[in-house]
């Protein structure tokens, strides 16, 4: 097979969430007559077994934690003897969860705003221009994502402590920015590449200056991409353990770190149910955030729309 | 149109440095890149360089014990079996977990690439582990797969086993947690790569008389290979830096004494920042070596289809 | 809509050139555009016509030369200050804005009062007959409708100059003809000045007042459609103007403006369009419609006669396009009123006045070559 054929059909690297359309198209052609006989092979059993096993574990984990958080004593039985809401109350008061959740949201929000403000302009340049040293800049943005957080986290934390920022909320925000800014840059670049440059030229020919091109044309077109990137940054930041853990202290712990500390605290840790109830709060918070975020946008739809009008 | 005018206009262009820079892409737009670059230099490059510097300033104790002056930390890293073994322990955990996630995802992504009822629902459920996070997964595993958890209870009551299985607080527990967080990620990535392969190629192979196996091996797999390599690298990166689950569902002083844990201990328990940086940086080196090997293998095996991120 | 406020007398391109990293995309373009003219830049892809348009628009900086409007330099102005309208090949409509907001965009950028914007958008919509689609998004329109929006968006600004970059190339054949008429109508009724880029010679001939033919970034010929059609300046322009038969031959003898030219198997009398001396390699250009299949027994006095075998016959509506091969292997294209059978031998005739002789090398000589020639001369 020739090089060019392969190149032209290389899996689209910029095709993130629009795959539903592709799947529909493919289905038509791949379910040709004669294909059916192959479907009932052992492979199918393997696939369904694998998927089932995964979901059994997943739901087992989620429901175990949920039941545990409501259980009065739960030891050697299928279900706890009694149910109570007391663990939540206790966890809330003992760990000052309102403060911890406040810190978590503050950190997440600050990280999103700063990484979008810094990252989107940079990804615009990377998507649109070629310049000497571009590969070096790309590498600079790829490395923080590629190398383990601990690897740069420990030197970074050392520097933070040297500057007297240790255990502050500012330090938590700064360390979380290190992977988030590159992350925004790398997720936004394909979004920007999708926008045909002639749309920007058209705006300029209509008399819009650079600032107006950005605010009136690019920004509205990029909103879906920015929101999608923001959600991902939010999820990553709220869930980020390693980096936060290295620099946070009692007043600047985020929820994950607080749970970890409770699980590993000296003297065998806190009561298991306390931790489970915190875990449920964490998952609930994450779900609420995701649902709210997905309510505002449907990234798939908006991306498809932009693409469509560009293609014809 | 005489030669005189054209020479004149040519010489004018060579005078304009700004224009020639713009020609090569150096123009005012580049200012937009400045905040991000400054940021990366301040918060990534500088601390990293500082950390590398730290590794050459070993504590007096380390120097006394291992000798080697500036390089005492590195000598300690390689000679201290307690530290160096954790390279092997980390690899033993991360490589199989990443391979497992990728290899199991391939047939599943293949079988599930058609449209079926509840597909969207299933894919939404796959995002759930992301909302759980590593710490939560660990807590859930402890309860669900612990000695008195539902899993062991079910297996014992159905008579499959007579004694509860030891599934947590060891290697297996960490492996499970790596699969639960890594598999959905690998599956979603691979199915998006798969959807990027033009289905008409397989149809073409079919008309040329290739059977299912031949089509997979000769057409789809080579096209998918770069995507698989990328997926493997990303899941490996996740598994390699495993830290909280190694402590929580693993055996932190035995089988799952991974590099991240060692680095953290040196950092926060022994307060030996220079040794901590050494372990952390060696950890990055080991990871980059593995990534490099995967990339080399990819370009060696599939010359035709590589190029770009794939 | 009146354009008096923005009108100019003439727009002048002086030695305009553009190179990309040492490669010349456009060299020494000299052109004066008068108000109200319709200019077409014509050439194959990569000939520099889009580069010329983008330089004019200010989307690409010039590397050489200058652009003047009534004597004032404008090539130093950014695109948004030039007061030009542009229609793009892929329409480049703002996908997030409705049709009317797309049209209103430029007016808003100019900070016009709301009432005037509303009025002019309504006029623009009426102009391209899209009133009932005003609230739709571009994605909901057909290709032709999208292109009409793009045109309305450009002309509603009452620009000094409208630039069109292959605006019809993404449309199907029928729509292309309709839109062609539409564009000419708008140009005339609004009194626009238009520069239009295309690779379609038919489109250019039917639309433009003057054509600029480009090749490899160099101007080949500038003239009215009639001039280009009847008197192509070199074989490249001839090729573009439908002289499908280009035969490489050598000059045997010259008499007045006629010359005897011949090759291994073919000998013709043809008209000298460019100077050539005995022994020169030349290229003869003949339109398929000027190569006639002679009826048996018809007089061939004063005509060139070529024997050939029929290869392919295509029906083209009123006539047949026939591909033939001469005994020496030269492929020719012929138009015939009746269909000859494939494999048959036919006699072709061509009027010497209709067979044009061009120099094999193209007329445009670069500065270096000129200097070299001077040194040698």
C-alpha cells in the first residue's frame, strides 16, 4: 500500500467527540451479508464478559461506598443493620468540609480562569502560525503532561516552600496550573484549527480590527471548545491528588487530599464510614459539576455545526 | 517592465527586516504566546532545573554513607537496593496494567463500534470512574473487594471459593485500581481512533477477497497502530505515576513500593529534598525511556502509517 | 444604493510582487483599474492569481511594489482600513451568526447607527433575494444561498472595490451559470468595481471587461475578452483560450505573415503571430472548431490538409468532439457535425489564417535572462 493512501486516511487526530456520526456511517457498510455468522464467536463472549466484569467492579465500588456511608454498624453481613445520616454530619463537622469544599472550588475556578486566559491565545498561535522554534515550544507544553506529576512536583514544591508559599492556597493554585495550562493549549489547538482562517480574513475585510476579530468572531466560535477544555481542567483539578498533596496544608487541602489524609492519618485512620461519607460527597460534587457543565453545552453538537459550515 | 525597476524593488524588500521576519512567521501575533511561555519557564523549567541542581547537593549523611561527592544521591539511587528495587516494582505494576488496558480495549472497541441500544448510556457510564478519582476508587475497592466485601461474600456463598481471596492491600489491589481508572480512558481513546479509520478501506479489502482476520491484520491494525502506541503511552504515564492507590490499596512497604511513593517519603518524611528530587527525576528518566522505546518500535514496525501524532 | 461617496478614479498596481521564502508567487504585476471595471485574473492553480487578490486585499503583505488609489498608497493600510469587500471561495460566512447578522457585521464594525444598519441589511437581503432566510444560520442554507449571503455581506458595505476569489468553484454547473449572471447583474446595477479570480476561462470571458492571464506569477497578457480570444499573445494564453491543438514544428520558410512549418510527418502553412526565423522551433495553435473534417470531393484549395485516423467520438449536444491521430502519431482534437466512425481515416482541413504560430519559449523573460541576452547580444 502506498504511503500517500495511508497518510490520507490516517485516523483523524482532531476528531474528538464527533465520532457518533462516523459510527452511524460505518455501521451501514460493515454489516454486510455474511458478517452475522462471525458475531456469535467466542470473541463476543469475551467482550461481553470483560465489559460485565468491569461494570460489576465499578458498581460494586460505588454502591459499597454509598451503603457504607449510611450504615450504622456494617461488619459481617450483606447489608448494615441500620441506616443513618449521622456519618455525614460528623464528617462535615469534624473535617470542616464547608471550608474544604470552598477551597476546592476556589482552586478549580482560579485554575480554569488563568489557564484559559493564558492557554487560549497560545493555542491560537500554535494552530495558526509557523515560526522558528515552534517544535521546541510544543515540547515545552507537552512535557508537563507527559512526565509524572511527582517528577516535577517535588522540585516545584521545594521551590514553593523556599519562597514561603508552602501550604497556601496560592501554591495549590500555582502547582495545578502547571499541567492545566498545557492541557488547555493542547485541547484547544484542534478546535482552532477547525475554524477556517478565511473566516477571520472575511471579518477583517468587513472592517474588523484584530481585537474585534477575536471578540466578535473567534470567541463565539471557540466557546464550545473553551467550555469543553474548562470542564476537563475542572475535573482534573478537583481530582488532582499528587501535586496538591505536595504543597497543601490543613488550611489549603482540597477534598481529595483531605480524604487521603483521613484514610492515612496516624492511629489507623478515621472510622471507615466517615471516609465513605466524604467520598460520597466528593463524587456527588463531581457529578453535580459535570451535570451543570453539560447542561450549558453539548460540545458534540456545536463542534459538528462549526465543522459543517466550513466544509461546504 | 525593465530589469532596472525590478532590481530596485528587490533591493527595497531586502532592506525590510520586519517583513522578512514576518515571512518566517515572526510577527506581532507571537506576543500571544508570551504569557504561556513565561509561565512554563517560571513554573516548570525553573523548578525543574532547580531540582536537577538539588540532586547534586546531597545531604552530608548520604555522602558519608555512599560516597561519591556530588553524585552521592545517584550512587545511593542505584546502589541502595531499597530504593532501586522500586524501579522494578513500578515497572512490574505499570507495564502490565497499561498493556492490559490497551489489549483488552481493542476487541471491545471493535465489537462495540456498531450502533446498538444503550451505547451512549454505556459510554456515559464509562466516564464515571473519572468522577470517582483514585482515592475514592481505593476506598471502594477496600470495602467491595475486602475480606468481608460483597465480592468475596458472593464467591463464598456460591461455593466457588471456600476462603476469602486476598484482593486488596497487595499487588492485585493496585492493579485493579489501575484498570478501573485506566480502562475507560484506553477504551474511549481507541474507539475514537477506530472511528477515524475510513470504513470504506475495510469494505475495499472485503471486495478484494480478504476475510475478517486478514482485514484486521493487514488493513485495520496497521492503521490503528499509531493510535494504539499513543494510547499505550498515555495509559502507561497514568499507571507509572501511581501514588495514592499504591499506598491505600497496595502494600506500601512491599510489593507496591513504587517510585512515586519513595520520592514522596524522602520529601516529606525524611525531609531529604535532594534525594527526593533525585528519585523524582530518575522516575521521569525511566518513564521517558519507556516512551522512547515505544516510539522507536512504532516507527520501526509501521513505517508506512506513522507521521504526526497518529 | 449609491457608491458615489467611496468611488475612486483609478486603482494602480505598480510592480506588485510577492515571494514566499525565496519562491516568487507573483512578479511585477502592473495594472490600472478604472472605476466601474470588472477585471478577471485568470490562470491555472498556482499561477499567482489568488496571491494577487490577497495582496490587493491586504491579507498578504507585498514584498515588492506598491498599490495606489488616485495616487495615494494603500498597500501600507491593514485590510480592515482599505474599505474593500471580499467574497471567498468557501464563502467564509460566520457560522454562529444568522444571515442578517452576517450581512450586518461589517456595518456594525463601522459603527453605523442601528436604523441605517437595519435599512441596509434589508436592502442587501432584497438584492440577493434572501428575505425569507434572514433568520437562518448559514449551515441551514444551500451552497448557492450561502454564496449569495457572502456577496450581500461584501456589497452592503458599498466598498470601493469588490474582490471575488473563485466564488463559483464550489457550486454545481447549473447554479454556476445562474450565479454568473447574478454577479454580472449586481456589478452593473450597483456600479461596483470588481476584481474576480477564476481558473475558468469561460467564466472570465463572460463576466469581465478586461482579463489578466497569469502563469507562474507572471502576467502573460492583459486585454478585453475579444482581444484575448482572437489574438492570444503567446501559446500559453492560446491554450487557455481554447486552442486545444498545440503542435511543435519547425519553420521551413517565411512569406509575409505566413510561414511554412513542418515536422517529421506534418507540414502546414500557418500565420505568424510572433516573429520566427527559418529553422526556429515553434508551436502551432489551432482551435478544434477550426479543424474541419472535409466532405469527400470538397475543394481543399488554399487549405492545409491533414490525414488522420479517428480514435474517440464524443457527442456534445449540437456537434461531435472527435479525437484523431495523424499518421505520424500526433493527437488532434476536432469538431465535426456528423459522427465519423472510430477507426476510419478522415481528411482534415485548416485555413492557414486560423493556424497561429507562436515561439516555443514563452514571451516573458526574467530580468536575469534579459541581462544575459544583452551580454550575449
